[in-house]
């Protein structure tokens, strides 16, 4: 079984960590923010999380980062930290590094310094929204690994008027919402538990391969 390291416990990183955790994978999540680490543990997103600065190569080395099969770099807003974390993972010998980028320039740098795959959640969402407008039943996905996908689908009628806390989609449908695209095209890339789903919304979620095939069946 592969073991995973997740760096960054924002909405994107915590969703990846929780999805891996729920699939009984061996996963360690780290973040420099004590608040985010404690929140992830308190909300049962993951049971193995540490406060750690991934821009410090020695700190990563101390936790054996080089022994992980796959590392996810979920840092998005701090480009410098994202780049340094990716570079450190490469230097430590991690063979598969999947990193989140906020724009093409950021992504190019990540690729050049060693990221094996770069993910652009907002760009991915925008393109798929255009396709969905032409085919309402279309569901697209981006594979994060062998077992896990980044999937988007139109919110079903039963979601309308409810917030993410009320829906509890993690427990009910085995998905983690990392983005909400409104009907007017605006993207909420960091939805909160109080974010309300409205008619015309499209959800960006992380889930496993089996669940992704069942999302279209939700009414």
C-alpha cells in the first residue's frame, strides 16, 4: 500500500488528506499553522497531522518525507512556500509530487523544480463549467492518483437551500467539497461549512473512483 504526505491543510489539502484517510491509506498531513492542524484533528479529518514548516528541508527530513511514495503540495496562496516545499521534496527523493498551482507561471516553476503533476483547480473548474452549460449531465474529472479524483458535477435539487454543514456530504456521499461555482461564473475556492448551495451551482469535489461513478445518481 502506498503512503502519502499532504502538505498544507487548507480546503484543498485537508480534503485530499481526509479522502486518503477515509480510504484507510497511510497518510501524514502537515501545516505550519497550529490552528489548521488542530482543526483537522478536531473535525476528524485525519488522525495523523503535525505542525511543520515544509519550506524547511531539515524539518521534512526529520519526519522521513523522502520515504513517502506520493506527496501532495496543497499550498496555493503562498507561492514561495509552495515552490520551496516542492523543491525540498524533490531534493529528499520523493518520486511522485502532485502540486497545486494558482496560475500557469506558478505551475511552470513547479514543473521545472520537480513536480510530477501540477493541478489547476480554478482553471479546471472554469473549463468544465463551459462544457456543462452545453451538456447538463456531463461530469468531468481529473485524476489525482490511481484511486482518487477531482470531480465536478451540478448540485442536485436536494442540495438547494442547504449549507455544507447541513448536507454533511463527507459522511453522506463520501465527497469533500473544495469549490463551488455559482451560476454567474463566480468561483468560491474556499467554501465554508456555512456556504449555501443554490440552484445552478456546480460543485468541485475530491472523492474516490467508485464514488465518482455514483454522483450522477444523486437527485
